[in-house]
């Protein structure tokens, strides 16, 4: 009898998911005009695009020619590390010296062995294709949690983007590895996993230094979430991970490691620029232009900190000033600056009167 009941109940368990899918498809068809405009449909649209990307990405791998730019140089640098060279100034490749932190070496050492010492390009492309799809999912999850972007935008940032496919599967750059770790850290921050997020952010920095451009935003979030004292352990975690990863090279030649992997004065080639092609090459390569860009970047960060981010930042600086003992010229100046910003914001903000004390227009 029990077996008979189970047999009669089996079709119901199959029909139920089928019915759910039917209802889902019917609802999607009824609201098809909203699918591409409403952020609440992000997961639905993203799922379809990810499935489409499986075919598109592997079609690109088999139909578009691979272009060698940096992969051989990466593998040559990894071979030097495998052979026991821990002095960063001695690690070279076809395109020049190694200029990436230690995390890059560890990750690409794994790729070196997974691709028959870097010679199996199709396998490397397939690995980067999987990495691309994982990165795409991480990005879509960020958009899903923020619910700010209409889903039709997603098509242009993945399926229609030749450059994205090129960077991942036709060039095999290290940028995708760094950005995948960065997007993972953002997802962890959104999930309130701050320590794990800081670890992933530091790992991303250890692959490529340009991830440090996101550091001011992370510092602002940490100060907002935890205050100055609470942010210190998270910042220490980021720094400690960098030390642990770079320890073999720091012990061998600390100056060489820091100057190569975090070289803030490195010169870039004009032929690869996208942002500044409108300028002549002489200006692009001029040191004054580089210093002007740095000054503009720092100025805008300061402007946003004072005018947009001051409600964290002010409280954090006040706490820092009062917890600095004995006081220093910096802590004293920071306290006066916070007071000045607070007064300025009170002066510029619109006046507000509670209902109970609003001046009456009637005269008695």
C-alpha cells in the first residue's frame, strides 16, 4: 500500500516544478515590456545573458584568432620564480621586468602548471572563459543587490562587448584575475562579510596594483561602518596579507620588491592609451602631466570627502583627534577642520523648522 501511495505521489512531484516553471514563463511573457527596464528583473535577465555568454565566449575562442601580448612574458617571469629567483629585480619577461605584486606570481604559477608550462593556449583560454563567466555572475549579483540599473544595460556590458571578450580569452591578461577578486570582495562587503571582503580586496591588490584606486572608497566604507578604531583591524588585515604574500621576496630584496611591484612612477606606453589619445604623445609622456593627474585625483577625493562624505569622515576625524594623546598639530588641525566643515554645512543646508515652532503667517 505504501509503495502504491509513493508511486501515485511521484507524478505530482514532477508536475509541481513543471507548473512553477509554466507560471514563471507566463508571468515573464505578461510583463515582457518591463523585463528590460525594471531592476527587479535583474536576476532573470542576467541568467539568460549568462547562458548566452557560454555559447558566445566559446565561439570567440574557436573562431577568433588568439593574440599574443603578455602571456609568454608572464610565463617567463613565473619560470624565474619557480627556478628559485626571489629577487624581483632579476625576474624578467619578453616585455620587460616583472611589475606585479607577489599574488600574481602564485596564481600564474598555478596557470603555468595547468597549461603545460604555458604552452597549451587552448586550455588557458578555457580557464579564462570560466573565469569570465564567474566574473559576470559576480557583477550581476552586485547589480541585483543595488537595484539601480535597468537590465537592458547588461547586454552591452557583456554579449555586445568585443573588448571584454578580448581581454579575457584572446589576450589572457592578468587584469581579469584581479578584477574577479575585486568583484568578489564587493559582494562580500554587501553581505556584511567585512573581514573576508578585506582579504579578497588585498588579494586583488596583490595581483595588480591598479586595484589600489578603489582603496579610498573602501577606507570610507570602513570608517562609516566601524569608526576609526574599528576600521584599524580591517586595514591591518589587508596590510598583513600583503606582507605574508611578499615575504619570500621581502626577505631577499625588500627595496627591489616594493619598487617593482608597487612602482608609482612607472611609465605607460602611448600606443595602449584609451583615455588620453586626444593628447599628443609628448604631453602624455611628460612628468608634469602625470603630476597634474595625481593632483586632480587627490583634489577630487578631498572635495568629495569634505562636501559629500563628511558625515562619516567628520565623525571619524573627530574620534581620531580626541583619541590622540598627547595631541599633535595634525590632530588639532583636523578637529578645527571638522568644526569648520560642520558649520559650513549647517550654513549651506536649507532651513528646517519643526511643525510646532514654524512661524505662522497669520497675524493676531
